[in-house]
């Protein structure tokens, strides 16, 4: 069994093919797909997918790339949506949230301040509902960690991790696992591959981030959740461990940090 811990199956790039893609992945033993929201406008969409497709669950949050057009009222909408979703077994956490200090338009003083405000307020929602978070981590590791130390949440996933080993250990110490996907499949991605090899397997989860971060064999084409088994095979080769062990442990890791999904996996 495999779990795609991060996949934007509701993305416009997929058109009306979400059902086909989820089924295609299921036939390759991708038993669960976590679909995080990115803005208030798609809260209902990710929930609908999770209730329509048997191998999907969802998270609710406001992605840093969507913060520029977000309004303060969207945080109120998020809190209300989370409160309603707490009775929904398909709802697994807060995400995708975080900070992006890579995109030039997001690195002005004003946008850093707005991003940080939205990140902090969403951490507070996660804390108040005792929910894990799914983090967007791009050139922002230390700032993310600073606020996580101040606002304690129930762990989660640092998605598409590309920091140092010291930063990785800091996230792990706060109850997080680290997501590895298509970037790991490129031989030139030396730091990511070193981390994926050196970290305890208990700290690693697999993801596609489809339709983005296509693996080496698809680049620059569109990524899909059906690529997860081959991504898992790359991790197995890098670590010199059986694919079955990689699949079992990474799936177990997702169940541990997203316990609401863990309940479904045990059902």
C-alpha cells in the first residue's frame, strides 16, 4: 500500500479527469491520496472530491501563493469550515499553509508580513482544533520553525522538503515528517537525495504534488498520482531497502501524523 501525502487532484490542469486519475492510482496500490486546499474558493471542491472518490481525503487551508489575493475574512471562513468539517471523517488537517520566500513577488516586506500573518493565524486554528498541518516550505524553513516553536500544533508534514539536515531534525523534533517526491528522482538533486537517504525512514513520507514537481521521467510534463509507485522505487533504490518496506513504513508514517486518515486506514 502507498499513500500520496500531497496531491492537488482538484487542479484546473486536470480538467474533469480527477476520477480517472484517482482510479488509475488505486489500481497501482495508491490506496490514499491527500488533497489539500489552497484558497477559500476551493474548500468545497476538495471536500467534494474526497466524498466522491473512495481513495481521497482532504485538508483545508490557504496556500502562501494565494495569500496576495486573500482577505482577512478568508481566515474567518477557514475557521468556520474547519469547525463544520470536524465531524467529517474525510477531513484530515490544516493545509496547505506555510511561507514562500522564493517567488520574487512574495518577498517584498509587505508580502512577507501578510504571508506571516496568514501562516500564524492558520497555526492558531490548527492548535485550537488539535489538528496537524501540511506545510509549504520554500526558502522559509527557519521562519516556519520559529512560529511552530511558539504555537504548538499536533505535528504534520513538511511538504517537498529541501532544507538542511539540521532543519530537517528540527521539524522532526516538533512532530513532523518530511515529504519527498518528484524532485528526489533527479540525479542532480544532491541535497534532497542525501536527506532522503540519511534520515530515519520513520521521518519520511511520499508525495507527488501533482500536477506539479514532475519526476525525471515525465519532466516537464504534468505529474499524476499514478507516478507514486515509481517515486517510491527511487527511494528504495537510494536507501538500499526493499520497496515493500518503503511502502509500508511511509504509509504508516502518514497514518501517524494524520491520525484522522490513520483511522480510515485501520477501518
